[in-house]
C-alpha cells in the first residue's frame, strides 16, 4: 500500500525501507485509510511517516525511506483509499 502511494505521488522514487507497528486488527473487506507524510527530506533521501486508520483509529504506523530521482523541494501530506 505505502509503496504505491509514494510511487504515485513521487514518480521515479525508489522505496528503500519500511518499519511497521501493528496497533489493531483489520478484517478482510473493511475500509481503511492510508496516510503518508514527509517528515524529513535530505537531498534525495526522504523519510515518511506512514499510518493506516480504520474509523479514525490508528491500526498501523511506522516510517518509510524512499530515494527520489532529484532532491525534494516541497511536500505535503497525501492519503489514499486503497479501495479505489
């Protein structure tokens, strides 16, 4: 889910690492929202906060590192409904 969000919002990026903490169970068929937020950008290396919520409650969180094709100069939070 997170590689798809990052890749579609930052074309040409390489998804390098991910750490996750599972905070709650999600059943097949439930709707969740994935949120990705840039927390640090240093040259081409970008660290993201990654969160999945269900009904407003965090069920998964962590961080991800991606390498951009060029240095990131501006950014904003993006979210995605994986059912789309």
